[in-house]
């Protein structure tokens, strides 16, 4: 049931194709395209929640939520922006891909598992999930 409370969020889904020759794994990663210091400041002011989800062959495996303002996460974005633009934004220039993964939010005390397969189903997909992220998921789900 909808509570009526609005949530401002940034959603970052990731899909792994199991038949791909690339041995990619879900690792809680995502990226922001064409990022700037100005955009980061706006996102921080808007008190966003991050929603990071993982799919295998289009099947939803998990959805994680944490505050955009979480220190390790925002520092990851700042670090990349400062490397690209040490003197601040430059008109017409962008950081093409500011990226992150589970390491940048794994210790967040406000990290929530919004959705996850149960342990039996999660076991089926374990080869497509990075080990440390899998441990987080197993700790947070029932059965």
C-alpha cells in the first residue's frame, strides 16, 4: 500500500546476461553520465536515496537502498570529479562516467535490502554475483 510519502531517488539497475562470453558479475555498481560538481551539489542538496538493483537475464535479483549523502559514496563521486576538474567545473566539459560499486556503500548503517530473492533462489544465481555483495544479500534475507 502506498503511504503517500514521496521519495526522491536515483535508480541504477544492472543486468547480466548469463550466456555472455564476458564473465561479468553483479557488484552493486552503477554510474552517472556527464557528471559535474554542480550536479553533485544539486544531488546532495536534494537528499536523494540511491536504489541499486541487479538482474540476471532480466530477472530481478535484488534492490538495495541507501542515502546518496553516505560519506563513502559521495566521496567516491567527489574523488572522480576532483581528478577530472581539480579547479571546478569547466563550461561544456563533463565527467563522462562517474562510477561506484558495493564497496562505496557496504558499510552504510542505513543500507536496506528492499527486495531480494530468498536464500534458495539466491543460491541459483550466486555465480553471477560478486562474493562480498552476495554475503551482504545472504545476511539480509530469510530462509
